């Protein structure tokens, strides 16, 4: 039997070691955290930054996490769309058939 809580704790420890200055645990039940990603300063010392919020479902990693962009700075609309698409590609193998990342049924396109 899978110990989902232990796997989630181990992953949180790994994420905290990878993102020590930009990782914040918001709650433990359900496991919810943010990661802030910031670019190097570009032209005019402008940075690009986004904060992603993830919430693990009870059976994560067997079920896809919920995710959303909760803040952004200097991102174009198409950049936001591309980030969402990338996240969707990463969690697609974990999603139960017919369910999107927010836990609601997907449109069938019929």
C-alpha cells in the first residue's frame, strides 16, 4: 500500500532544497505550497516573475496536483498561456481520464 503522506513529505523536502528562497508551504492538509520563479534582470533591469501555487490531492503522486498562477510580473498573456500549457503537459500522465487539473470534467469536444 502506498504511503501518500510520506511520499508528499519527501517531495516537499526535495522541493525546499531545490528552491530554498522561493518555496513556501501554505498548508499541510491538504499539502499546498507556492514556488516563485524569477528571471535574471534583462533590459532596463526588468525582471519577469511568477508565483505558482500547487495543492496535492489526497493520492498524489498517483493523482495530478491542482495548480494555478497566483501572481505575475511583466508576463505577456501568451507567456501565461504557455506556462499553463507546460504545466498541463507535465501533469497529464497523472490525470484520471476525463478530469482536468481543477478536478472538473473535461469537455469531450462532441
